[in-house]
C-alpha cells in the first residue's frame, strides 16, 4: 500500500517531479516579467526626466512661464 502511494498517489515521485517542472517554468516566467517591468519602469523614469529637462530649457532659454506665474529677469 505504501509503495502504491509512493508511485501513484498524490505526492508521488512523478507528481512531485511534475510540480517541480511547473515551478521552474513559473520562476522563468516570473523572471521575464520582472525584466519587462524593470524596463518599463526605466522608460517611465526617462520620460519623466526628459519632460523635466524640456521644461527647464523652455523656462531658461525661451522665458516660458506657467499660468499664474510672473517671470522676473535680472540682467547683470
């Protein structure tokens, strides 16, 4: 009876091996998803920083202001 459980039942050698394969596949899938998430997060950071840089250049070089702001230029 013990041998039958070991080879055929729930938690058998084959069942455990199948679950280990599924676990490894899931870990690989998770790693790929994590890489994709990190890449997207880096792109978002780049876009945010890029917009900040564009705004800074527009303010300093073109004198652009936001609504309800007053631009005061001091010339030396």
